[in-house]
C-alpha cells in the first residue's frame, strides 16, 4: 500500500485501491457522508486527510476533543460579555 498524503487529491478509483474496497462501498460511503468529498463536474475528488480520518479514528477523536475545548473556552469568554 502506498502512503496516503494529507494534502493530496484522490479520485474515487484511487481511494478504492488505497482502502481496498469495492465501487459500491465507496458510493455508499460518499452518499452517507462517511467519506467527505468534493464533486467536480460529474466526478468526486477526495482529500487525503479525509481518507486518513476514515482509517484513523483515534486521530479524529483527538481533533474533536481539541475542538470541544476551544469551543468551551470561546463560549465562556463570550458569555462574560
């Protein structure tokens, strides 16, 4: 398996190959929002960081925790105004 680069743009076919999933599975993932992508014309383009997020839930959990802390700080600060 080749390295997934966070700032690289991948096609659905390349993503299928990286994740070793079928065409129907990737379609379901896109439709359900599990895998986020941008549609350009009639084709989807997937950022590498989205693939990494999908295969590394621990990384996403850390990101969500950091975001929640920042959100809480902001809410407290704004609430005091």
